[in-house]
């Protein structure tokens, strides 16, 4: 059993690198630790509550750790758990600031950072952490979002529906070039004003009904072209962008969604660039899940991307 809280699982024999699972490999990061994969939880429902959704996402980080625990270690990259930032008092902005500070520290240490949500309000906090890490530099940043929703709402307060508008406006103030790419957008889940906003902001988006297997080669070519000229990538996966059968445990289940056989090649293309600095998974709501189906899917995606990104980063 791991010494890190929340991680436990099966131990196979012989107990060596060939049988190692994540719960046996994860450690707490220390100053000067070798760069690796570092997870950071964001236990928060406040953004979903403000967005009038079904709460439960605050339990997401714990569920993700349980599902990640038994997954195999596929390489020798270090694995760290930096703990969880919680929002238990309704102060979403304060929690986002604390999370961003912790995320920036992980990025400063050279880790591939993996956020475990929480509602999709984690996205603005993740972006802030990356922006603080970049500081005075002005690299071209891309946010790739797998999601049924634009999350470009303009509201009096930040919520799970506002993070990418907040990020775009903040980047503009910083003079930070930012491209926003959204895959899986549902015409049935976004109002006209959201499409108008996306068009006005120059968002590159692909609807869920344009992401079938027949269209996949074209979409992959477009994605690779879009990412060719950026310097750093933040990948965020709203698990409600997948079909309801694969992701029932979410605040807003998808009527269609993008299937795994399409999502995974898109994620592989992002990881293969070698430019991925940060990823997170949002909107897993364990109280609404069935047999941990959604948590298992989310853990699989994290596991896949983390391994592929570390492989790409270490390629000669």
C-alpha cells in the first residue's frame, strides 16, 4: 500500500518494475525532485452550483485516485501526488488562487501537471497556474478542450460555465497569445450567443456530429496543423463530452458525445507534440456515477495521456 493517502491497490508478484502499479509508485513531491508526472486535486462544487448544475464533482479527486491506483506503470517516469485544494466555504475565487499557486509550483519544478477535478471551474485555475509559470515570457499558448460546452458564458461570477472566457480575457490583459480549440461542441447544449461569442473570439471548434470515425483523419490533420505553431499546450477534458453510456456520472450527461475511439486519437495527437505542459479532467461526479464507469474512463484517459506525453518529452 502506498504511503500517500487515497492510493491503494493490488500488489502482484514478483514485486518489481514489471508488475508495478500507480499506487506503488506515487510519492509526495519534494524540493529538487526529478521531474515527472504530478497530480493535484481540486475538490470543488461551487462552480457547478453557481452554474445551476447537479453537484457532486467535489468528490472527483478521491474517486480518480482510487481508479488510477491499480493502473500499471508503463515507464520509469516519477509519479507524484501534490495533494488536493478544496473549496468548502463557497469562496471559489480563493480556491482557484490557491490551486493556481500550487500548479505553478509544479510547473516551475518541471513536472507534467495533471489536475483532478472538480467542476470545470478548475480550467480557469489551471490556466492561471500556467500563466504564472510562464510569467514574463510570451509563448503562444493553446487550450485544447474536449467538451460538449463552450464554457464561454459571461456571468456576474465565475462558474463552471465561464472559465475559457475568463482565460481569454486574462491572456489578453497579459499580452499572452492564446488559441482556444474546442472539440465535441453540442449544438443542443449551447445557445446562439455562445456560438456568436466563439465566432467573435476566433475559437476553433468542432461539433460532436462532426467527430465521427470517417471524419477523424481530417480532424487529426487540422488539430496537428493548429498545434504546429504553438509553444505550450494545456489540455482539459470535460468528461461530460463523452457519450452518456461511457460517462453517466456527470453534472450534465451528453445526449450524443464523442466516443472513445475518436477522443483517444485526438489526445494522442496532443501528447505527441511534446508541448503538453498541463492537463486536467473535470466534471466527474461520483454520486451520479454507475459502477465507477465514469471514473474508470477518466482514469484511463489520464493514464494514456500522461504516458504518451512523458514519452514524447523524452524523445531525442
